[in-house]
């Protein structure tokens, strides 16, 4: 049993390492790498991460336990935070570590991030082959995966926030990848600024959590909150509301939804990665992970449900008025995330996360299919100028 656990910890620790190493090599050597070598590095790193995910999830499911199985790995100590006179009636240093925590929820997330991410990387390697900055593009894609894996595996909110800001940075770099066009730069700037509004609210919520509970370990926070507070207390209300602000910004829900349609300015593989496997799913994950806090704030749970319902309706109607094929899919994503938020607000956390997983598959396929059509039509994205695709894209008999 000890050998299995040690092996699991090793595999889990290495999970984000492969795309991180690929990112560093691609950035260091840049255009000196051929397309074949750059593609092999980036896609190969993703394949190793996807394989590691399969292995560690199998090891997680094989752990015999009456409680839900968990795998944890402590990499190193980061820093300490101390607070005197907290509501938890104690003064102690909170240990902030670089540690990963794998349970059922994070297992679903790493399977989506690495599995869907691998398929998108394979597509991206072919889609961006002729771009002069191909190596830089694939490096940013790898870094996006690293940030998302850190986000979903973090055992404390400081490390989670590091990954949270990491996906924000990568989205800025990738949306504005073709920076010589002003519209792309403006779209990247808009995404960065709008999501920072939500991120600021989330940061304030983290400060309040530490002030009230004196710690930032996610599992300990959820447990301590249920001991210290009861449903309807003022502190969990404001903390949950601030965390919701962060989730709304990242997942493009009302009223911070305006950045997502404009984010289609980036290359199509970027759109697929943002919508299916990384950025917009982060808000849903945050609420599901911090469910102990949200369940103590039933009014905020109602807000989550109503915001999700309003967004799914508004985005669905807005999609009817779009002519750009990628913007239609962007509004579709907003609508589908709205369904997830509605489920979370209703307390159906498992259903919301299940829809997150299924949405990742069909939304990635929709974007990659749109990419094939756009290439076949020489980068034409107007739906009303498309037609005759059967002749342009015939199905070859096998």
C-alpha cells in the first residue's frame, strides 16, 4: 500500500511539470526550433500529463477507504501568515505550502484539462503550422495548462489564486497573440481588465477568510467554517459574495460577461482551450470547491442560481443575432456555464460539475470544427457567407 501511495504522489507531483518544462524550453530556444521539434515538445508534454492523469486517477480509485479517497503531495514550504485575535480565537502561523490535493472533484478537472488540452494541442500544432511565431504560441498554450493544473490541484487558496491569475495572464497573451491587429490587442486588454474586477473581489474574500478563520487551507477552511458559523451568518455571506465575484468574472457571467465574445479575436485553438478546458470553467470549480462556505450563505446560493439563469437566457438570445461563427459559440459557452451556475446555486454540485465535463468535450469539438471551416474558407468567419461546404470539405470514403 505504501508503495502505491508513494507512486501516486510522485505521479501527481510531476503532473504540471511536463508542460512547464516544455514552456521553458520553447521560450528559451524560440525560433531556433523547427516546427517538428516544437510540436513534438508541446504535444509530447501534454501527452505525458494526460497519461499521468489516467495513472493517478486509477491509483486514486484503487485506494481502499471508507471515506472518499484522497492523494496529497507536499512539494515545499512557501511562506507563513500570522494573525492575532482572529474570530477563531487563536493566534498561529498559517503554513502556505506548494502542495497538491487530489480528490474526486480535482480528478474530474485534471482529466478535462489534460485530456481535452491534449486534443486541442494536437489540432493547434497543425492549425498554426505556418505562423511565424508558432513556437511562442505553443509555449503559451503549455503555460495555460500549467496554470490551470495548479489552480485545480492546489490545497490552499493562495496557491489556487496563483493558478487563477496565471490563467488570466495566459488568456491575455493568447487572445492578443496576433498583436499587430489593433482589434486583437483591445480584446486582450478588455478580457484582462474585466476579469481583474472579479479577481479583486476574490482577493478581498481571501483576506476576509484569513481574518475570520486564521488559515487558508481549503479543507480546513470548509471544516472550520461549519464549526464557527451557522447558515445565515453575516461573515460567510460577504465572503461567499466576494468569491462569487471572482467566479463571475472568470466564467463570464452577468454582469462581467462582456469580455468573452471579444476574446474570439485570438486563434481558434485558443478559443477552444479557454472555453473547454481552462479559464471559463475556473469559476464553476471555485464554487464547487468552496461549497462549505457557500452552503452557509443561502442568499448567495440564490444569487448564483439567478445569475446563472439570467446569463443562460440572455446569452442564448444574443447568439441569435450574431453573424460570426466563433461569437455564436462564445455566447453558447456563456449560456452553458449559466446552466452550471444554476445547478450549483440549487445545491446540485455534482450535476454542475458533470455538465462542466460534458461541455468540455462538445465545446472543444465545436470550436475545432469551426477552425476547420474557417481555414477551408480562407479565414472567413461570417455565417452568411458560408455555403457549399460539402464540396469544399468532402468526406473521403474509407
